[in-house]
C-alpha cells in the first residue's frame, strides 16, 4: 500500500530513460552518465535487484556499475515493465 503523499520515482524514470535508448552502446553511455550521480545509479541498481534482474551489491567501480545497469536493461521482461508501469500509474493518482 502506498501511503506517502510524496513518492520518488527517480529510479524508475532513470531506468526507463536508459531502456529507451536504441542499441547497447547508447544504453551504456546513458548508464555511464548516470554514474556521475552515484546515489541515483545505486538506486537504479537496487531497483533491478528488487526486480530480480541483478543480484548483490552495486559494483564499486563506475564502469562496472554502468555496464551492469546497461546489460540488465536487456533482461527486463514484459512483466517487469508492466510492474514498473503499474507503480508509476499508482503513484500518479
């Protein structure tokens, strides 16, 4: 149940932005740019962990973190995307 009047959807938005890029190189560049703000990049990593797409702690190296995020986007299923869309829809009400 969502009870907060203020919900941060930043990780979902950042993940969607990376996923909207065409091609692995563009997704990798977007993920690398995201690591400039390490807390935001780690939030995306934690979101991917909660979806079961990646496991464990976020890599300590920015390049490894960006690569992990970019490649994980390719493993998102239609079910994952539907769950994220449902969260976004509920939060916007």
